[in-house]
């Protein structure tokens, strides 16, 4: 199954030596005390994640507190965001010739069919695909288009053992992200412009995309194992018979995904139902902070 939250490879939990903090009993953050207890737990929990920036967690809570209480409504902010930035929710690819969902599925199917066959043949194709000039070209061009002073860039190569297992059980999604690249703006308000620039620059090379902002897309709802708070767009480039995946998402969601990946999505780390609710609640908070910043920027 496709891993929409893969990309937390820099934040793996050391479960052998770290004991997860016990969450506060309050299930809802409704007053100052419960907010303080909730923040302390999230801060403590995030320390069990390697390379999670504690200052980013602190800044997110600080930003949330500055939002007027009447505007801390994820659903309303989401609606405003969709109205003001419809291109963020689009499932088509904004290339010079717009590529709709049917065409995207045909593109994906054609490339995946090229990779059918025995593992020995496929194994020989992996180093060839990794040397494909498209990977280096896209990596270089994205850094030029989105400078590191305003955007975070990270990448990873898919674990070949996992790839082999996916191929052997005929899991097509296992070959859609042989190489992964992630780009995250340091400010959420950069995100709408970022999506437009990305598709304008690379639209001719993208063969399909997954838009997790759009719940109308069946393949997204089928893949999604976590609450709707994971909002991102994944683009796929052909490095036959595999794909290169480029993820773009907002800073709050990038932070939250590092907490949710192994606990909620992958279930590598067992958490209690209460702990899970706290992690999910933090995801909602991250959405509110990101959406509020974007919609506020639109008005200034």
C-alpha cells in the first residue's frame, strides 16, 4: 500500500530506550489548563522523535494561541482556503495541456505494466533508474525554483528490501516512489504560490499526482489510513519502470506527520487510544495554524 506519510525517515523513534510519556486525561482542549497539559504532553512526546525540532513545536502552539478563538475552526478555514485557492484542490495537472484523472491513470498504468516480470529483471533496472538524469535535473531545478532560505528540501531512496517485497506481492504502489523528494515552505503562506509555480515548471513531465486536499478523489480516500488532517500533494515523474515522487506540504503538516507516521499510519509504535486522540488533535491544530496563515496572507 502506498505510504502517503513516508518522509518521516529523519524522525524515527528509538523505542528500545525511550518510554513514551503518559498523556493527560482530558480528551478535549477546552480551557487554559487542558491546553497547557496538552502542550506539555506533545512536547514530551515529540522528544522521543529523533531530529524533531522542539522550537517548531513551541512556535506552532504559540501561533495557535494568537488565533482568535472564533476562528479556530478547521472546517471553516478549509472552506475559505478552497474558495480562495481552488488550484490547491485540483486533481488535474496544470500543464500547458491539462492532464485529467483518466489520462493520469493511463499514464501510471502504462509505466507500471512495463515493470511487470520477474524480480531478477527488475533488480537490474533499479540502478539504471537511479542514474536517470531526470532525478538530478528535478532535484537541482527545484532548489533553484524554491531557494533553501525559504524552503526545506529532503530526499530519500526507497528501501530496496521493501521494494522487492512489494514487487513480489504485486503491489504496484511499491514502485511509485523509488526516489522521494520533499519540499516544504518555511511559511505556510508560500504554499499556494508554490503549487502554482511547481506545476507551471514541471507540468509537462508529471505523469500523475495524488492530491490529499481533495477528498473527492477515490484513490486518495482509499489510500488514506489517517484522518483528513494530512493535507499534501504528491507528484510523480517517470523513471521507467519506476517513479520519482515529489511531495509538497505545509510546515505544520510536515511537523505533525513526523509524529503520526509511525504511531497512527504505520503502527510501528503502539499507542493507547487516548494517545492516538492527542496526536490526531495535534494534527487538527496544525491544520488550523497553516490554514489561518494562508487565508490571512490572502487578505493582506
